[in-house]
C-alpha cells in the first residue's frame, strides 16, 4: 500500500519542479527587463545583464515621459482607448452573438457557427491587408477607427460566449422572464448578462490582452505618431537606436511600463477569470 503513496509523492514533486522551471523560464525576460530599466544607458553594455548596477529608474522614467514632448503618454492613452473600449464593446458584441447562437433556434444556425469557428482559424495578420484596402476605400485609414473597429470583432469571443451561455443560463429562467412580459433585449440584459458576467470577464481579458499587444494592424493602418499605440511607438523608437543610441534605454523602460497595465488588469479580474474558465470546462 505504500508504493502508490510514494509514486504520488514523486509525481507531485516532479510536477512542482517542472512548474518551477517553467515559471523561471517565463519570468526571466521580465526580470531582465526590470533590471535593464534601472540602469543608465552606459551600463547596459558594460554590466552583467541579470544584475543591478546604478539604480537610475527615476531618471529613466523622467526621460521616457519627457521625450518628444511627452509622446509616450499619448501612446499610452491611445493603447488604453483601443484596449479598454475595444475589449468592452467587443465583449458585449460577443455576448450578444453567443447568446443568440445558444438560445435561439433558426435556420442556418450551425452553418453560421461553423463560419465563425472558421474565423478563429484565420490569422489576424492575414486580414491586415484586406482591412487596409477596405478602410482605404472608406477614407478611415490613419484614424482611431482604423484600429478600433477591427478590434471589437472576435470570433473566438463569440465561440466562448456561446459555451458560457449554454452553461450558465438555464432555459427555465428565460421562459419565466418572457412569461412576465420581458422582451428579448430586457431578458438578455437583466437575466442572461448577469448570469454570464463572471464568464464574460474571461472574454474581456482575452480581448484586452490581444488589443494591447496588437502591433501589425496599427503598423499597417497608421502613419501619424499621435495615433500610435505603445507597441508601435516603441517599435519606431527601436528602429532609430542605430542613429540615436540614447533611445535604447527609453525603449527598455517603456517596455517595462507597457506591461504594468496588463498585470494590473489580470490581477484585478483574476477571480472572475477563474470562474469563467471553470464554467467553460464544465460545459
């Protein structure tokens, strides 16, 4: 009887060791970024990359936010607009579409859902050029809408919303609301949306991270620096480091600053995110 217990203990130890190694593997770049952001420009190439030297983070941040009349703050604001509003509206659209596909029976429903699943398989980079041509015809290139509108459409979000609607919204509650005289939109927002809300946080997080890290679409659509998100702005600075070497430290410090909002949002919504994943796995 002792062998299964011993094997179980060995398996847990091996699993913990593997997770510890994976944690180091994923956190090491973040640690390197943190260390590099605290160094002055001269120490980046002359000191050990994984250890601190002169702690100059305050001066680096001051230089970052003051460079080019504070353009980095404008990029950060643009990223917040694209990511927060895009994720919020995209989540609402996904919730409406997923709820309709889950709770309404109509001709062609499964075919439509299959088309949406096909959209999940299409890489977003493959859509950048067709979107550019479309928005060019509409005169929307080099505007906020050129990045914002494509960001609010998520086939994967619709797929998750359908799963969550099936798992979290009982038909009996919907029928009770309809018998009480509630219309379909009122039923959705007063009953279904509340039941789905913990799970919809998962969709919001996926949307937020995807839009915040989006790079290729803004690069194709935008030319004005004032419209750049952080990702594209730092890329432009990084391309100039061969001529202006002092930009290297600002790129590193800006990269560190750019991951802080993602960490904060993830920590704040982590409890709901786990609930949403649990509902999806049960289904």
